[in-house]
């Protein structure tokens, strides 16, 4: 098959909404690039330059769109650490309807079971209009992949933004080996089928266009299979597999000892206050997003201060809640609610020398690592989560070993449950009791558990996670 990208085309292709690089336009009009991280980035660097890999992604903001205009979408590999990237200049209104309207307001809500009746969901004509954009958006990816792939190439499609791509690509290029990986949970059939029947079927059939579908845990893979059995008569010839992405220990351990992290440790210690070693820390780091359950986490902390007044002045909740998907009112409102509840706790319980909640909302990776290092307890209480890497990263980085309070609904619980203190994410009183239990562990027990948590958390490093998927596709 002819390729528009060189004579041969690429042998390994990745497709995702968010690519490995983003751009901003500086005041002087130049483009400033910012590289991203994550499992796919590590995986692609691990396969080396010979594989002739290409990453197809979408322009997300004005800076990206300007970069696409200037480069025709074929970005300078120097901006993405040598990775070849083709960024698609999908019209902004189509992208907004597909990404905000369908992916983040519908599919994300279905898989994380976030809808609140009686207002939501209502699949009306506006939804149908946005769905058409989602189809167009998926078609643009399928077409670009079809244009760029070498004969028999392996294509790894990522996540809920691109569920229709495997089916569309299969029609355009039957020769390709197509994989799809879900980074989210998969909804139980009773919840999934709240989607209109034709849409639910389209999503499942779109995914089943792949040769192989990857999930983060067996639970999500089983839920997908159950949906297929109930709604489209089974998974046909498509295989499913489980690949539980782990923390990147080497990177995290090195990065968390760089100078900027040390500086932030000093600053954070000042915010925590008290005499050295006097105060314990409960750390959480999340994108501010409803499934992360940050508000109930704060309510549980307040309950702890109520039930166990002995912890007052002796503990600080360090909560980093970084803005996410701010085009959507429901995410903005949630950020405001997190801030409101944190302030309420501080004014109800704070004293001259003690601020019970140290909340930061400005994204700062070095400061997150500083908090990880200082963590005595990590609080990870999502309503549902595909995996949750924070649960895996904190035990790897924490200086003295940390206890982990972990929701049973996080994918990570399957691997870390034995050494964590498990919580039902809706149970505020139960979560308060779990925080007390975690804070009360002896330093020896905490260190022991933390060591085992770190070992389990790093069992499947990102590069291996990615290569396993590629091999399973027959490469
Ligand atoms: C989740 C999704 C990813 C997504 C990330 C950040 O982890 O599974 O696909 O990239 O959230 O969300 P955003 O909307 O900012 O890309």
C-alpha cells in the first residue's frame, strides 16, 4: 500500500488524542514546545529508531494548531525527543465536540459511572450532533493511519477518544495488525447500556475492529467482554489481554533527587510547619477530576479531625489538585468545590501555627515529587480508576516509606491491595478510620509495607508494558 510518509511507511504506529509534545506561541511569535511523559512515550523510546515508529495525535490548543500550520503537521522530531509525530489539524469545533462533548462528558462518565440522575444523562439532539463530530474525528485518525502505515504494520490505538478507529481502519487497510488499549475502567453492562443502543453497538463494533484489545486489569477486560456478549453477540475473533502499567522506578528515583525537588521539599516543610518530625503528612496528587473523589477525601480528613482530635496539629493534609479539562463547567465547578471544602476545614480547625490542609492547584511536577518524598500516608480514593499511577509512584519515591490508603475501585488495588489499607470510596467515615489506621502504623510496619508496595508497583515498567502489547500483536 502506498504511503504518503516516505516510500515504505511506518512499521509501528501509535494513535492518541494527546500526543507526546504540545506547543505554545511565545510573545515574539516563536513556538515553544513542551514534551509529555507516560507509558507510551517510554515504550516508543524503548523500541529504538530502527522500528521507524510514528505517533499520530491531535492538535489540542492554539499553539498546537499554529505548529500544524507551520509544519503541515509533521513536527520537528527534536521537539519530541527524536520521536516522529504527525499532529492532525482537526477543525477546533469538531475536536471540541468529540473531546469535550463525547469523550470527556459521555464516555468518561459512563466508564467511571459518574452520572447523577435526575439531570444526567439525556441523549438528545445535541448529543447526536456531537456524536457526528466524534465519528468525523475518529475518521480523520483512521485515514491518517491508513496513509502512513507500511504493509502489515502494527498500529496501537489509545483510549476512549478513539474507539471507532479500529473498525474504520480495518476497512481502509485490512493488512494492518491493529491493537487498542483502554486506559480507563470499562463500565458494567447495566451502566454501559444507558448509551443509546445504536451508539453502544457502534462503540463495541468499532473496538472489535482490532485484532487485540488491551485493558489495565482483568476486571475491565471482563466488563468489556460482558458488554459484547450482551449487546453484540460476543467478541468474535478479537482477542483481549491485560497489561497493568507500572511505575517507572528508575526515572522517578533519579528525578525526585534533582535540585528543583530539593528546593520544593524545603518550601513544603515550611508550609507543613511544626518542629522537625512532629507532623505527619497525608499526601494526595490528582488531576482535578470527578472520578478522583477529592471532595470525599477532604470530608474524610475532616471526619478524622473530628473523631480523633489527638491528630489536630499533628497531621497536615497535603493535597495537590491540578486543573484538568477546564473547558467543561462540571470540571471547573468541581475544582471550585475542592477549594471551598479545603478552606472550610482550614477555617474550622486551623490555628495560628497549623494549617490543616495545604492545597495547591497549580501544576508542578517537581513539587508533586517533593510531596511524594515527604509522604507518611498516600490517599488514593477514586470512585473508579483504570489503574492510578500515583498509588504506585508514592511508595517508590517516599523517603521514609509510606502507608497507602487505597480505593478498592482503583485498578491498582488488584496489585497493591494486600499491603494497602483498603477503602470504599463512598464511605467517608470508613475512609477517616482508614486514615487513622494508616497514620497509626509503626514506622517499621510502614516501611515494610512500603517496600512491598514499591516492588509490586514497579513489576511492569512502562517500556515493558508497551513492548508486551506490541509482541502480543505478533511483532
Ligand atoms: C486519562 C486518560 C488519558 C488522558 C489523561 C489526561 O488518564 O485515560 O487518555 O490523556 O486522562 O486527560 P486529558 O483530557 O488532559 O488528555
